[in-house]
C-alpha cells in the first residue's frame, strides 16, 4: 500500500482492535467472514470498488453508497468498520480491496486468538500448504486460474471441512482468491506469517533432508530467537532432495553458504550434548 492507503488502513485496524477487546470471539469471527465476503464483492465489482474509493466523492457519500448496497446483508459491526474504511483516502481502488481483505483476515485471526486456537490455525495453514506443495495434481487444481474460485473452494471444503478449524478453512479460501494479489502458495505463507505476527512471533521456514527431533527443533528455534531478539516459530519441511544441510528463511533473510554451515555445525553440536 502507498502512504495514504496505509494510514487509512491503520486507523480502521485500530478500530477493529477496540472492537475485538469488547466482543465475543464468535461475533468477531462472524464479522471477519462478513468483511471477507465484501472483499470478494469488491474484487468482482470494479465499478463499486472505484466508487467507494473515489476521492471526488465525500466520505458521507461513499458511506451512504456502502449502506445502500450492504445494509441488511452483513452485520452492523462489519458495516461500521467498512464505513470507516471507505471514508479514508485510498491511493487506488485496488488498495481499498486490499484493506477490506486484510481487515477480514485480522478479524478471523483475532477470533481464533480469543479462544486460544491461533497457534493451531497457524499450524493448520502451514501443514495444508505442505500437502499442496507435495501433490502437483492438487496444486495445479487449486491454482488453476481458468477454474472458477467457487469451484476450487468446493474442493477446499471437501479436503478440510471437519479436519481443520472453520477459521482455517475460511482463510484457505481467502488464499485461493489471491490474498493481496499473491499466488495461492504465497498467500498461504503470508497468512501463516500474519498469524505468527499476531502472536508476536516471526516465522522461520526451515527445510532439512531428514526430520529433526523435538529437542533439535526447539533448540533451533531458541537459536533463531536469540538472533532476532524475538520469538520465532519454526515451520519445518523435510525434503530428502536437498541431500543434507538446511535452508532457513526468515522474512527476506535467507541463510545459506557460510551462515548455513554455521547453523549446521550448531545443530551437530547440540545433538552431541
């Protein structure tokens, strides 16, 4: 987002946090689902997206338009948050869409946090990403831009309903629609990171040739936490094709070469203790 859009989003994100503090988690989840449904509408309806972000129209005019389209179709809390969103300044209509989508995601993550399930949602998103990455046929089916999103969402429902938390299922569907303009796999990764951020953690994507023991994984997490001076959630992938060593990515940082060898030496030293 550009500066004006970031400022507009931040104001409403703070309003969302105030709402989360006083509302029940289930109500927050419903509001999140409403926000994401409106984001889907904005994605489909370019004219509405442009009208709701048009700087030539007053904030009251845009709020009135929003209410005329959505009153009675979504909850009052979601409508209130969206009203605050459309009164802001947006650098482009697409950034209003991004703001609505991000707000919905944050509401769903907050609802999971409210019932102490955010860590589980984070893990479910990551594990599903691994399943998809390891199955080319499934990956192609879910990433096919020709297939309607609704059709691919049905496949998600068959795969995850009853096996993952409802918040996880809805977030995977959001990734399917291209959260933030990303590919499906990149959107899933970003959702994992947002879940970790809400728990005040960074995410380390670690690829190794053979499984680590629980103790090794914990010690690696401790090492990374010391490096970044912040709790780090380790997301482990086993890939025998790399033959040995490890790849560690934290945000934009990719550890390889000398740093990778140092991490491997640390791991070997820890296993001998």
